[in-house]
């Protein structure tokens, strides 16, 4: 149906071809998935099918692309419109008319179909895609999933033989993505449509593919094969494949179902390990202080971890004794990040599991970063950041950003043992359950932290939650109206320094609105919002950037300048930071970006990192990210995870609004689920994620009922 | 086709109670042209009178119909913008009268502003000075006329978006029409972009208000709009926009010749009509030019493959709506001829305007569309 014959595409002004030696054939009625890291030319290959490359984009295409027997060299896109339906990345820029029904008819009108045929097909398509209730609605008022379905429907009505989709589910919440994929599945099975699609979120789509075309690297020839074969060699793969590779399953499982069938031995094996004191399974609380202690030592043999960790435990008591505390902690702190850098995952998983269920940890983990702020960075500075960019970032300079994190985590872990006795109130299963009690428990500590901060000179400039603010963010019975829509109702949320919270929920559930409220972009209709000690919508922007920073959904919105250097200079001015602060940060987060690049020419992930550096220049203790992984491949995502973990370890409170369950599983201590503007669940990631079928990460589904969330946890446990 | 019953019944809560009109359904949606004719006819009627009571009645009539019958689309909110614009016109006109004075001789002095002495060459222009009730009343009446006209255009906009109207264009003009529609839909998204980017300035710690903020986001907004237009152009191309049928060369050439000749004829004819010398040839040449141009358009339409999906039909309701507007206009023309005093109340001497009964009754005919057209669908829920 689609045949590529030795195709290479060189864009005007480019030295090298974007894709080279593409030679494969997509048989009729198959769903073929195009995968590969960012920037390997997936969109170019897709564009070549519809003829937009090179007719619309310019450039030179050598070789031959034929679609249903038509050569794209001699057929312009509009002349292929009856055989190829194309849906781009952004459905909104696809729509020509303003209501659903007209949009479905538009393509047929262009092709000149008879009115009665059009009418029939529109009705059929409305039913096929479940859009009948929306037929008269203005497209602008639809949700993301609905828009994506309308976009697909609008290219289906002319009955194309080939459907080309570029990232159809990336912007969608898990449920909406399922909806779209179900439709595609139906088209392939019932109508025999040939589908070629590119997608970064392989965990959502790979099981539907009949074949996978892998573009391994820019300019490399594609690899075509069955999904299991290709996934075995692919540089990008979903967690289920990662787990399969880890466990040595062959052929690789692609679906949860396959993986679960194979996973019984693995579960048993891990179950055994769970029983040992070394790794306490999430379900069972850690008993005694010694228990936890052992756990660490047993955990770590994989890496050079143990020595620093054991000293980390004594650090805990220091917590209660403010002044001397940091001092003993200091050597441990410095030691830990660097030595444990390699096995960084292990401690994380420990904490996660613990905080998941173990009552005490939810609370204890909160003050922990505070300690870190005061103690960690101080020693870290001379060793790790000669550049002297400031305390919070020093630790980032360590080769593995998550290195320092592990140090902190260990600390937090040990804490319950020592601190538990003094804090019986922490017996609540979820952190939200007892905001009042938790707050009460935290208050003395906060003041203690404040005093600490005052003493530690470096900490003064670091993530400063603001004196007297125990939470980095505090939202109380917040209601927000947007036009006629009640976007949020009675939302309560508190985020402590060092805590990472994932906001999840379907498109339009109010996640972005909540973030906007936290940076003062929208005013509450009722209730209160505080970011540190400030009321965001009443605070002048200049002061607010030092308290809270938001990386918006489209990071480009934050970037105005022509070059990276100018952007960084402007960020320094905006934040009243020393010149060069932003640039130094950027170099830490993303080495190898030159000064004179235009922000527009950066890749999606690079642009996100630049925006992050710009926001971090003001060192806000509260960092918000809206849908940060849209358009990122797995490698870029892993970098982001590393950066965010390190930031959390430094005491930044992080709130992410995301649809990416895998990201939430990797990063978040807590997950807050929103629906229709209300908080419907708020608890440790392991609990919330495992409880919800649509928000559970793949590993959790495979390992259920055990609460493993990420492959990294499993890998560490097996090591 | 009519009321096929395939679509779910919608609630009719939005309409005033007890109005016997059919529920909204695409098949019997009113032709957008009817709405525009009705609204423009009300506007024309407004030009016939300066009686503030009659003008207020006209505004009330259009507002009632708009509130009862506007659909739930982003476009329909434009009515509010037009009302604000009309108020601004009113205020500006009154301010100018107060500051620059008025030619109307008045005796009822309201206030005397300090007068700015102007040099000789600026004779006839006055700054400041006496502000009289007569002058203000005259300005108010005059400005109300313009404001009413604006509100009527706003009503047309709200009731039938221009993009729906453009769909009724002849085939040859269709592609130009789509370009206009796309431009029209980009304006709102441009504004939305501007707002979003201005808000984003706040995230950078810069003030999000003020002119500078607006200027600084200008370039990124335009860049974004441009990128989106390119993406849309690609999508439209891939969906078959601009596909043409192959027509015989002879037809193509004839089309070109007819269109060109028609346009030249229209130009020459217009020139003839407007100049004193060309009184004899002006009208026939203009007519011939128009005919040629129309023929060219019709022939040109044969190149376009396009078909129309469920075009709006011009039915009995459309006739009724149009007729109601036309009746208002015609009756006010008649009234203006018969009873100029009532429709143009004097300001010297200053008298309170009275509401002439039968012209007022005539204006009320304009309410007819609120009762005979289908009610808009009530939106169940609007996601953010």
C-alpha cells in the first residue's frame, strides 16, 4: 500500500539528509508504528507519504514513494487526498471549519462527493467515533481527546486507504488515548485501513502494531520487523519491554497480559526478597530502626552505596537537635551523593515503597529536604560546584543528578526510626488525611528550619520557602471560575519542601488551572492559595518569581529572545540574579548548547530545559511543571527525571501536571487525582497509582498486587 | 431530511417560555443571509430617525432577538463587543461636542468650560467654551443613530457568523472565501495567544500589564500565528483544498476573457456614471460589465470540483425574517416622509421627544424572528 524505495530527504540548507536509505513497504490493512528517538526524521517519513514532503516543505526527495500505486513525485498532496488521510501533531491547526459536522464534511466537499454520499458518511463517521452528541458543537469547545477524534474523523470521511498519524495520543490523558486507539484498532480490523503512525509513548501503542519501523538514529537506515523483534534492539522502548529485557524474557512481551503471564516467577523472586529485612514490601511497614538500617545495607551491595549510607543514619538524630545537626550530616551528605551516584535508584525505591504505606514516612519525608537544604548544599558547594552557582545547584553538578537525592532519601528513611517515637501522630495512612495534625507536627520543625536557615549562609539564598511558611504551597478550599465554567471546586492541597506531587486527571479536569492559581495567573473565586508566604495573585511578578516558578505546557511561551545567551541574560535581569546565573544553570542541566542558537531551533527537550533554567534562575522553592513530557522521547524524559529528582533533593517542592503515568511513577512522592475540578484522590504514588487502572504504570500492572512502580525499582531489587 | 430524528433532542431552556418555535435542527436552521438582511434592514430603519425613543426601541428589539436566538458559539459573544463599541461612539461624540462646541444655538447653558484662545488661522474651531443642553441633545440623537446601526451589525454577527454567510458564496469565489474564513478564525486565536503570552510574562517576573508587555509579546504571537497558518495550509492541502477539475481550454479562456472584460466594464461604467460627461454611456456599460463578470464567475465555478454539504436552505422562515426586517425599514421610510417632526424631534427649542405610536408599532414587527425561528440548542456542558 505504501512503498518507500531507497528514499532520502534533504531539506534546503541542510548539509546531511534528514532520512537516508528508507526502504520498506507497508502492506494493506496493517497498523505500522514508526518509532525512534527525537529528531530522527519520523515526521519527515510520515510527510513523505502524504506528499507534503517535499511538495509543501521544500527540500529534495530522492528515491520513490508510492501510495496506492500513485507516485508522490507526480501527485501533489491535494491529489493524494482521496487515498491518504493525514493528522498532524496538533489537531487544532488541522481544523478548517468551526463545527464538528462541517469539519467531517470538509474533506469530502473538497473531493466533490455527491451530497447524499457525504451525508451518509458523516452520519456513519459520527457513530464510528462516538461523536454524534457533539455534532453541532464548535470545535474550540471540545476537549483534547474529542478534538483528536474529530481530526481523525475528518480525514476518515473521504474513505482513505491510508491513514497517517503523527503522535496521535501524546497530548491526551490515558483514557482519551485509549479511546483514540480503540478507534484506530477498529478501522484496521473492520475497514481494512492501512495505518502508519509515529508515537513517543510506546507504552500506549506498541501492542496494537502489526509491524514496527525503527529509525535508530538520524540518517540511519530503518529497521523493519515484528514489534517484539524490533523492541529487542530499539533504543526506545516502553517499560514493559524494559522489564522483559531485564528478566530475559523471549520473545519480549508487549502487552501487560503477556508480561503478567511470564511475571509469576519474577513476582515470586521479588516476593522472596520482600520477605527479607532488606526490602520491605510496600504493604508491610518497617518495624524497627534496626530493620531499616539493615535494609539499606542489604540493598546497596550492588553499588558503592553502603559506606555512606550507614553514616547517613546517624544523621537523623541531628534533625531534632538543630544546631549541631547539619555538622555531622555534612560529611555524610557530601559523601553520599558522590559515592551513591551510580546506584541512585535503589534508595529511591526504598523510600517510595516505604512512604507508600508506611505511615510515618509520609510525614517524615517532608521535613527531610529541609534538612538537606541546610546541610547538604553547604558542603556540596566547594566540592561539586566550583562555578559557585549557588547552593541548590551545586549538587546538580554531580555527575548523576540523582546522586544527592539518594543521600537525602536515605536520610528520610532513617528518620522514622528515630523520630517516630516523638511523632505518633504520623500514623495516618495518607498525607492528606491529616493536614492539620501534620501541620501541627511540622510547625516546631519549621521554625527550627528557619533558624537553621538563618545560620547557614548558603542556605539563605537557596530554596527559601519563606519564613513562617511550613508548606511550599498551600491551597485551601480553592474554587476558580473560568468564564461560565467552574474549573476548580473546594480543592485542598499542600506541598512541602522537597516533595514532588503529580497532578493527574483527564484533559480539562483542572490541572492547569490549579497550577495557574499557584502562580497567580487566575484569581480564586473562593478559598485561599499561598505559595510559600505569598498570595500569588496579589504579589508583584518580580517578587513572585522568587517564590514560585511555572514551566508552562508550551515552554516556548517563556522564551522571547533571539538567542540562548540573550534569553539567559534576560532571565538574570528578571530575577535580579548575578549575571551568568542562568547560563551556568543551563550548562549544568544541558551541556553543549551554544550561546547563539535560536530557542526555536532547539529540540523539544532542550527547549523545555532552557525554560526550566530560566525559571530556576530566580530559585523558586516551588517549581511547577505543566505537562513536561509532551513530545519528549525516553532519553529526554530520563534526563528530566534526573534533573527534577536532584531539585527535589535540594528542597524544591515540585508539582507536575501530567498525563504520563510512567513519569509520575518515577518521580512523584504523591499523586493527586483531579476530576471535574475536584480532588478525588490524594496519596502516595504507590497507593493511588496501583488503585487506578488507567493511572497505573505498566510495571505496577504487571507486578500487581505487589506495589512495584518502575523497572528501576525491580532492577535494583534483583541486583 | 427534515427532523430526521437521528440527533438527540436538546433542551430548550434557553428560550423565553412559551414561544412556539421549532427546536433547533441543522436542517431547518435559518439561512444566515436572512439574519443579515433582517439586521441590516433594522440598521437602515435606524438611519431614518433621530428620535431617541424609537432608536432605543430598535436596539431593544435587536437585543431581544439576539438573546433569544443566538447560537452558543464563540462568535455569538461578539454582540457584547459591538454594544461596547456603540457606547464608546456615544461617549466620544458627546465629549467632542462638549469640548469642541456645537453649531446648534442653545440657550440652556449647562456649564462653561474655559476656552482656549486659538490663532486666527484656526478660525471656526473652538476649544472649550459654552456647553448647552441643546448641543448635547443634538449630538446624543445623532450618535444614537450611529450606535444603533453598529448594534444591528453586531446582532447580525451574533446570529449568523460571517463564516456561515461565506459558505453561500458562488463556487468560483469559494477558495477566496475560505481564505477569509481562515483569517477570521485566526483573529480570535491570535487574541488568545496574546493573552497567554502576556500571562507568561508574569512567569518571567515581568509585569503582565501595560503597553510594553503587549509590544514585547507581539513578535512571538505573530510567529506563532504564522506557524499555525503554515500548519493549517499543509493540513488543507493534504485534505484536497484547491483540487480542480480539468475543463476544456476553450472554457478556461472564455472564463478569463469574460472576467477581465467584466471588470473593465464595471470600472468604465462606474467612471461614466460618476462623471457628468459620461451620463449617456455609464449605465449600459456598467450593466454589461456586471453581466460579463457574473458570467465569468459562473463559468469559473465549473473548474471547482466542490460540492456542498447540507447547504443552508432559504425557506419560508427565511422569507418571514427578511420580510419583517424589510417591513420595519419600509414603514420607517414612510413615517419619515409623512411625519418628519415625530421622527426627528427638534432640539431648538428643547422639547422632550415623544414616542410616535405607529412608527413604534412598526419597529415591533422586527421582533418576529424571535418567534418564528428555531431556538438555539442549549449547551449541556462546556469543557474548559
